[in-house]
C-alpha cells in the first residue's frame, strides 16, 4: 500500500491552498501568509498563521465526511519558543450546535483563575454530542480548596489550601483513581495558590488565604506567603524570591518568554528576572485576580478599586491601560480564549462577557442563577465554566445559552461552594472544588492529549482514529492513546467547512505545511515514514 493510499485531502501549503489528493477539496485563503518559510528556510514553503484571525477554509464535501470510520491526520507545524498569544487550532471540522466532528490543536490556558493550567499541549478530540458523568478523583491531602491545577511533564499537579494550625499548603501529583502523591509543602503558610510551567520547570506561589472570603472560618495558620518557588523534584522546592509588599500570590502567566505574577490582597504585577529577582511592572491602580495572554498582550482581571472590575492591558514598563469594563460587574475572576475571542468570568451575577472589540464586552449570558464565574477552560471544542455558590459547571452553547453539566460540590450547611480550578489532562477536563477539596474529571466526546510541552520549531504530528481508540504521535513516536469507545457512538459527519489553522480555541499561532487527511488508520511504519519526509 502506497503512502498516498486513502488520501481524501492533501494540502502542501507551499504557495497555495490547493488539495493535491485529487478530490478537489481546495481551500479558500482568509488571511494566511502563503509565502511563509518552510523547514529549509525558503519562502513559500508553508502557510503562516498570526494567531489573530487568519485561516483557510475548505468547503464541505462528501469525501470530507468521516462518518464513524477510521481516519488519520498528518501535519508539520512550527511554533516559536516565545509566545504572545495562545497557540490555537491546527485543523477542525466541527458543528458547535450539535457538538459533532473533530478538533485538533494546541492548548494554552492562562487565567484559569490562579493557574496557567496548560502550556503547549496537543489535543485531538472527536464528538457526536456525547457527555459522560463526572468522576470523583479524590481529595488531595486535607485540603478545603483545590486552588490550582496544572499539567507538567505528563502529570497533573494541584496546589491546595489546608486550614489547620499545624497544616500548610501542599502540591500534589495525581496518581490515578482517587490517589494523590504529596510533592511537598514549599512554605509555612496555608496555601499554594498558583502554579505555572516556565522554561520546562514547575513554579509555585504561596499565600495566606483568608477563608472568610468564601464564608468559611479563617485559617488558624497565619504565616504570611507571597513567596515564589521552583520545583526540583522528589518533594524538594527552591525559593526564588518574594513579591514585594505581598503576603499572598493570586496568579501567574508566561508572556513573551517571561514569567509574570500578581499578589492576591495587594496591588502590582511582577516579572521574574532570574535568581530571586521579581521586578515591579506597575499596575492599574487596583488588585487583580488573574493574568492572561492573548493577541500580543498581557491582561489582568480587575478585582477592586474605584470603578472596580474591568480588564487591564500591560503596555510595557510600568504602564497599564483599561481594556474595558463589563456592565454591572465589580469583580473579574478568570479568562478563556474561545473561537478567537477573549471571555471573562465575573461577579455578582454569574455572567460571562466576551470582548467583541466594538462594542467591547458583550454579555454572553448568565450561568443559571449563580453569582460568580471562576475557572474557565476550552475542552474538545466547547467552553466550560465553574460557578459559586452551588459549585456547578456549565457548557457554553452560543449566544447567551449555558447548559448545566454537573454540580460538583454538595457540601451541606455552607454558604458558598466553588469550582475554582480547571485543567485538561489525559483526554479529560478536570475541575477542583471548595470546600470539599475534591477533584473531578469529565469526558465530553472522546479525546487524547499530549501532556508535555510541545517543543518549539518544526514538529511532525499525527492524529488517528483507529477502531475504538484515538492515537496521537509526536515526531513519529506514539505519545498517547485514548481509552476505548464504541465507534458507532461517534458519527462525525456534518455540513461545516474544514478549517485549517483556525477553530474552536483560536487561530493558529505558527506555520503549517504538508497537511494530509486519510480515510484509514495509518500504521506505525507509515507514521515513521511521514515523519521522515522532507517534502
């Protein structure tokens, strides 16, 4: 069997959007740079996507309707090492209304409240309107609040709030089932509030969390935090400085190759400059709750001060500008990038707003009768958000429509229950709660993920549906395999266009070439061969 057997689409992307499979699935260019350089450094060797709206769309055709059979995607992608926006979608053919089709791309989720949960991770998912049940993944330690969830080097980590006088915040690693491995307590204070991956290492920020903000008794542990740490493995942590004037850390994000952090109860933004140096980068005149990176800029979620609420944009040096306010909002908690737009979760009416440019900040609806929207994440084509006071999770279904997909925290006799943290890991969406301190996972459709940072530069990726499994290959090597599913449950045909370099998360931020779709499952030897091709 030849390497071109079963091709239903082949876009070389070397100066045009033509399909070279013989099926006539030619694409229409919507802003992609068809003169971008390829692996040999010559112009016209790839299609370049700017992460800001460009894309290629291929009209629907019978040959592109994948139904319930096997198929394979092979592609070469190039990403830069320093990012100023999310990486975004490589390829997708997806009907958001019916949740039918497939999504394939790279995840960068900052501003998921306190954590940068996913950074340069590959996701491949299929769906035909399937939603599973939430699974209890246990309670890490003796925590009351799963404050941060972050994926690092193939594992899921959490930072916790533990309230006892002789207790302190810990970091735990998920070991499967309901088991969590203690990775140490870097500080004496009660919380490890923020986690982020930066230059291949895991970083943490500590806090003295005031539990009264969640209508719980304040912790007996009053040790101050505001300290920053780097994980050395085997439960060991290295101190790397302190945020000046802070006793607590609210969040971290990586922007243009630099790590930024913010305090929880005081003001200011700080940049890590190596050693134990955190340089003050100004602020908007109010405290902020989380940081996000999008469309070339670093953003912060306003949470107090005159006018309150609002979103703020970093202009360099110590300068910040107002990126708009949301009607009726006094506190902004979280960010998500969905369909190429920035969304924020807010208090006091549990609404999500979308930045539409003009007019800015369109009301995207209220989540039931909830009061606050916290963790948000894009998973397998859809946006999910966690709430207070009932500790629920909702799925965004367009317009102002939100669908309840589960109540995670049912602790009795408390005022507030939170779904505060989220991360995509091992093909599932994970969410952490207060005050039960449990982590839960959900499958929506079927997905497979590469839970390590995809190295910058040119990489070969292959995504395969093979019988009752999904497979993901990186540079010719099998990197992940999904759990089993019934193939008949996943009929993927829809009338939507095939999108190259754009989709449900964001426009791709990088270059793409030699994109192939097959109506069969490629064998390992064929993946190896495609990885080695120069063309």
